[in-house]
C-alpha cells in the first residue's frame, strides 16, 4: 500500500539538527529578514504553513485579508505534518513544485504575538537558501497584523492575483512515499552499507556513532544530511535510516498505522538493560520514530513494533535493538 500524507490546514541542514528537517524557528533563524515586500507576492502563488496554536477562525480571517490584499494563499498546512522529518519535507517540496508555488508563508503565534514570515520557495527540497531574504510582520492583534501586511504590500506592488480563495483550503493530499509500507525489517542492511545521516553537531554525532557501534554491528557510514538520495545510490548505498519527529498520533498517521484504537496514549517498545519493556507515551507528545528506507524504490521498513520515544537516542536504540533481534545478526 502506498503511503499518502493527508494535510489538514518543511532539505537544508541546520546547526541544531540536520537530516534535512526544518522547524518554523530554524527557517526564520536562517533567513535574512528585511523590510522589503518580496517581489511578485501579489502576482504569484503562495502556501501557508501554520502551527498548532493558530485556530480555524484565525485561518479564515487571514485568508479573507489575503484575498483583499491579493496574496494567493492556495493551501494551508500544519507544520507538525509537513515539517515532521526529511521525507515529509521532501514530499512537501515536490507538492509545491507541482502546484507552481512561488512563496511560503509561515504563520506562527508565541505568547500573545502573531507573526507572518514571507519568503520565496527555491524549488528544492530544502525549501529556501540560507540567508535569502524574508519579510516578517508581527503584532499582538491579528487584525492589525493583517492590516499592516495589506498596507505594505499594496503600497509597493500592483495587485495581480484577482482570483483568490474565499476560505483557507486545509484538506490536501499528496504522495508521501514513492514505495510501499512494510511492518517488517529489510535484510538489505545485512548485505549493503547503510547510510546514516549526520545529526548536525559534534555532540549528537558522537552519541550517534556510539549507539551505532554498540547496537548496529553491520556496515554503515554517517553521511552529510543534505546529500541527495540519488548521490547516495551512486555511492553504493541501498538503504538509509530516517525518522519522523512529531506527535505520536501524527507520526502514526504519517506512517499509516491504524489510529482507530490509539486513544490518548500509545504503548511503545522501549529497550531497558537489553530487555524490551512497554512504555506509555501520551499521543499528543512529540516523539522520534526511526525506520529504514530503501533508496531505489522508496520502500519503507518500519519494523514489527511501535518503538518511538521522546528522546532520539532512545528511539534509535529501540529500533536498532529490535531490528537486530528480528534479523539475527
């Protein structure tokens, strides 16, 4: 069964964490914020990425204001779904390209302040180039924020987007993985060297190396997280270790587990003193879930147990230990 990611409402390594995965904060941190409205904003198409503090009412108010301004916000996406890891972000970038999207708009809220950050989509899986220009506006009142965006935009550009949606389009589906989903492990890791993306800083990479030495007695190489998968294939890799990083409930939805009986908590297999124990984690808590991806066909091997954890190191140990047991190496 092919995986599909259902979107209801972000491949560039960063200093804090690599593996081609962004957060709204990391994107803003790596933009060069200016007071200049991006050229073409009122003539080309945009996508809005919003966080879970933004209400449906806020989205409706924003879309109506964008319609008046001439900002063609064609769809809205939750950051916790499209910025959940390297694979979701790469699939999202393909979606943006297919829909001819020129701009990404981050819609965030911290404490009592709303913020809109506008930047141009670079057409690549990393979404934008480091230190590329971004335009940002903030205000405690959403109404005043949207009014400021309107005034700045229409005073600098001619409105050319005349057919803008009345309401925010929040239900969109796009292909997440090209291959098939498997509740199993792949023996390919026993025959070919495995690519393991760097975590992006010396401390985490040292811990990653130690975990691999202890729990993965096979051939592997820690690689630069922003290397294209096609290049990894050229270098002889057949598989890569990936992860998703989002709430447990969303992680299971992205990876197409049956959530009908999940409830408010999820039981995870945790390895403690070389023994598997059940660990209950609230479904709305952010976790890491590792898996192996076959590079050539995009097939995903999740393992036969849910082994996510709030700590990436523990989640990786869980997955490697259970995989070693199952494949007998």
